[in-house]
């Protein structure tokens, strides 16, 4: 608010107020790069920040993970419960990546699909029973939390909307979910002071609440870890969830290499398992929930796209109840729904990854020229610019148009889509302007997890229902849609991650098709 006020002053209309606040890229989109070039260097007393809008250069940086590291200060909060795949580098990262990548498998995706549709079936029953709702963000966070709980810990919880919430019990997800919310919302004192120091009696009450939240979350992880470890030792049949996969892969690596202290590093320590579980929750819960909120609101502005994906869903699931649908049979045949996911992430990427040259200058090709990036330069792939520059996306680059991800192919097999001539245009692995889940070897290991969850939610919501913004006095439906679209564009910004800052202002009404 202070920045917005200062920007209105007649002497504060230059680059100082344009680039000096967190999240300026979301509002500016590609315009700064269109005016100043594909590489913009922001010079500060602390560090220099290189903003890039060059798909080839960004791809090169992602491929050269040994030359361009993640700045430690950017990932410090993710170390709260232990080292993990998001915070390690070098051989340690390779070990974490090998084990965590094997945990994100098709068995887990099947669990994600089932949980997403079950949760969303209850969600739409709640929403459609009311004249209007303004709890999209709160309720999608609950859905995402429950999907994460089922996929990570193998625990299923019944959905309860914001209006039906009840005091938490030990068998309720709300204690785990509330603990995670507090940790994410108050991460700065957690990083600065450390977990143990937060319990000091002289600190503010909110800090002590944060400490208790870390204990509750740790308790959930420890309980799940011990259950899975003991089950493995008894050779019990294990469920397909991420905790099981992590423990199984970690202990299997240890058994293969022996049990000496040195060989233990082939697996994950208990602390490292907790560190990775926290990162999965951070990315899989918060980021996905924020994207779902934005995606649902965007769809509320486009009844034509709602009809477009409903046609696909009903064709693919003809004669099959959504809750009994098969991930293997349905998901590959829903390219339109997947296009909605990619288009939402293109316009509003929840997590942007920064890189650094570290202690050595690094060569980089920019616009056909070889340049040397100085040491200790933070490099920020400008996701918002890359994802909206007309050079890559055409003149409608700022519009929500999922059809841009669909291509027609007369030779496509009907078994792969509800429409035999359609298929999804997967972004290329290299030199693509789309980096919604990062790129290179360090791309997000849970990207398929997030995509399956998002598509599952779309199936549960839009197969039989449609949504529109509730008009205020003097508005018709088209004016209400324009107002909601304006809100999404102007009220989406950075907190911990990119999200709608006041989603409660988006009042929606759901009705049967």
C-alpha cells in the first residue's frame, strides 16, 4: 500500500518505484523487457539482480546446474525440518533427487486422482447448496491439504467447507493443516530465530504459537515415519503414498550398500525424510491451492471454456461415476483440462526460482552475444515476462486462452483424447519459454502430482456444474465477469508465494448444468 501511494506522487514515477517492490514483475509483465531488452540488471547496495526474458538463456542456465546454483537465502526457510531436494546441491542433491523422484510414481498419482475427485465431489455439494460463496481460497486450501494428506501420509479426511468447520480433533486434518498454515504464514521469524528459540517466554505470543505449530507438524511426520518403518520391518503390505515411498527407497538404498556410517548416505536420514516431506507439503499444498483459486476464478469469467472442458469430461467419463473413474484411463484423455492447468500456471506462476553465479563469474549467451555474468549475481528468470511476451505467445499473450495448448492432429488416436483430432502440445524440454515448473535437472519433481490434482478438481467441479461471479447492483453478467477478471489481474501478488491477495472479494454462484 505504501508503494502504491508513493507511485502516485508526481516525483516518483520513474524506475525507482517501478522496480523496487517484491512482485513488480506480475504487474509489469513483459513491458520492461520490451522497452529495455531481454536482460535487465537491477543494481542495489546488497546485490545485483539480473532479470532475464530470453528462453534460450534461461534454458541454458537451468541445464548448467553446477554453474548456476540456487541462492541459499532463497531456500533457507525450506531447511526448517531438515535438508531436502530443494535446498541441497552437488552430490547431496543428486542423492535426494534420486530417492524423491522415485517416490513420485504412478501409484501415488492414482491416489492423488482418487482423493482429488472425492474431495471435490463433497466440495461442489457444499458450494452448490448455497446461493453464493466467497470461500474459494479457503476451501481449495482444504481440498489441497486433504489430497496432500492422502498422498503423503495415506490418511483420508472428509471435506468440510469454511462454513461447516468444527473444532479440531486428533482424527481431524485441521490440526495438521493449521500447523502447516501457521508455519508458512510466519516463516520469517522461524528462519531468523530458529525453531528452538521460538519457545522463549519473553517472545510475542505469535512466535510461541509458531513454535507449537512446528511441534504439531513434526509429530505428524514422526508418527507417519515410524508407522511406515515398522511396517517395512514386518514385511507388511504397504500403501502407495509418498512417505511409504521415501522410507522404502531410503532403507532400500541403505540395505543395498550395507549398514556402515559412510554408506548410510546412500539413503536419507530421518531428518532428511522430514525435510523432504515438508517441502512436498509446502509446494504441493500452498502452491497448488493458490493456483486452483486463480484457475477457478479465471474459469468463472469464461463460460465458454467451462462448456469446452465439460464436453471433454462428459465424453471421457460417459457412463462412469467420477468417483469411480480410473486415473490411467481418464487422465491421458483430458488434454483440454490439462490445458487449463498450463494456462493458469502460465499467467500466474506460483513459485519462481532464482539462480546465482556464486563465487565465480559465468559465461552466458544473450541475444547472440557472449557475455560474462559477474560473480555473486542473482539471476531471476522473469517468469511473468517469459510467459506473456508476444514474441513467444502472440498478440493475445495476456489473455486466458487454454486452447493455445491444444493442437489438431488428424492422425491422433481416439484412445488418447475425447476428440480424435486433438492432442496436448507439451512444451519442449529445452529452449521453451514456458518454465512453470522450472526446468532442467532441477525441475519440480512433483509437477505431474500437481497436474493430476488440478485436473481431478476440474473433473469434480465442472462435469455437472457451472460457475459465474455474482453481479453487484447495476451489473449484468458480462459486467460481473469483467469486474472479476480485473480483480484477478490487479489483486494477485506475492506473499510467500503468488496468490490472490483478497480472494474473499470474489463472490461466486454455482449451479447445475
